[in-house]
């Protein structure tokens, strides 16, 4: 049997950076019920094979009006928790979490009514993290617990 890499203990929420998107200190929620990870954007426009959107929305305290621009993206059907299938854009970027940069795929969706602008789903969490729902913001303590 191969030696399994130790997994990092993560709580139900945390704070991360997306360095390539110039988004720092972003609140996230862990969603083990979701397969894909998602990020809240609005004013999503695709023109001439370029995807442009705004992170968050004007009502959010961290809204900065700087457009995010992607030339490498695709579309994917995503079924929400209420069973509705939505076609979403999918981008690849990097996330800084627990002092380590990792590759991540994010679907872009309107989450304006949600408290957390980013959800991390099972595809990203799998084989890297163990979730303890009684804890939150564990990466901020700099005490990385490996299991």
C-alpha cells in the first residue's frame, strides 16, 4: 500500500487568496455537498472568446469594480442543491490556502444573496483536507494540523 499524504484539517469556513485574480482575504465556505467549487461574480459577459466579469457586486463591502478577464475558460452544466441545472463558465486559477498555492477550478455564478462569495467543493477538497465542521478559519491560526 502506498503511503498516503497527510491531510490538512479544515473548518467549515476560512479565508484565502486568489493571487492570479488579485483577490486577497476572501471568505470561503466549505461545501462537501458540492462537487465543484464556485465563485460569486456578476455582470458576466462573453465576447470574442474573452470572458469578463466583476467579482462580488456593488452591495458587497469588498467590491472593487476591477473586471476579471479570462481567455481560457469553458462551460459546464452544474446541478444546484435544489436540483436546477445551470450552465456556468469554468475557469482555472490558483488558491493560496494554508500557506500553499494549489491549482483550482471555479465555476462562475451569481451568489449575491449568499454570505460567502466562494464555495470550495469536493473536487478541490478530496485527498487534501479533512473537514471539522465545529471549527472555522483554521488557516489563520498558522497551526496546520495534518491527519
